[in-house]
């Protein structure tokens, strides 16, 4: 996963790779090649197998350059616009209080099927492996009911952003999403990491929730661009 960010006036290219059960980051100061001619060698895959590549960020023109790149690479482009929300003082939020019998916890491998079933982009072996990697490698927060089943949760993506917030339909309108966001923010902040998240442009309820929790929306619109093999 490739992410462009401004840093001290230069551009930082961050490549995130999930392969063979491992996640790692490589951050290199770099100028963006307008052709975006990136190639990734993935162990266990042949040259004929072309897995999707992901590019995201708010660098000027990244969406336009990505559109040019897919023409040259002869692949398909899916672009999802989103905003970044930042909470500089999550520790100032009121402590969330749960109903008796409900507890805060972390997600684990036994919850992957539920996460995959309820995720908009779930339903494939790739999505299950992706979610399993995120849960295993990065912080997550959930609310467990009296039977120990998750009813609301949020996970951390490989670049540190909170994402995939979800509450089961039968438990909505009770403030659980707000509670799990607050608890997750305090956990991440206590560990010394910035508290921020990505919200899709058309996700109006989540935008309102982030505003109510004291998050500040960054002004620039970002794009999450997925380059996938063209349909045969």
C-alpha cells in the first residue's frame, strides 16, 4: 500500500505490504514519478499474478496521476474519496460508561468471520486475510455483550488510522459507536500514538460522529486509489 505525505516540504512515499502474515512499513523521501511505474515482488506469486496495488493520500494531483497510470498499466481504477480526522486531545473526552454486563475488550482471531461479514468490502479470502492481519498486528477496541460477543468495534489500519467502525444493527442508537471510539482513542493516545481516522466522503453519520467527539477534519480531500487487474 503506497501513501504519499508532505514532510518538511518534501514528499514521503510510504509503502505498506502485507505478505505471508507479516506487515511492515518502508518510508522513503522521494519525488513522485508521474508514471507511477511501481512493481512489487510478492513471495509465492508468479509474474503473471498481478495483485491489486493501493495508493492513498492528499498529495496534489495523486488522483489525476493515478488515472493516467492505470491507462499505461492497463489496469482498473477504483478511487474512494475520504477525509482525515485528527483528535489532538482524546484524553479530555469523558470516560465512556457501559451497561452492566458489557465490557471493553480487543478483537481476536475468533471475530474475523463477523468482521468480514459486516464489512462493505468483505466476502473474499483476501479480505479475511487482510482483517486477520490488522487484528493480529495493530490495536483494536470492541464492546462485548454479556455473552462475550462483539456488538461494536473499531480497528487500526497498517498506517495507524482508526477504521472499520461498526455496530451491529440490533444495538444501534444507543451510543455504542461513540463509546468505542472514545475508548479506542484513549488507548491509542496512552500508547503514544496520534489519534486519527479516515472517513469516506459519503459517510455522513460518521462525519457527524467525529465532529461530536472533538475530532478536527483536515481541509484537504484525500483519495484511496485501488489499481486492480483489468477484467478479461
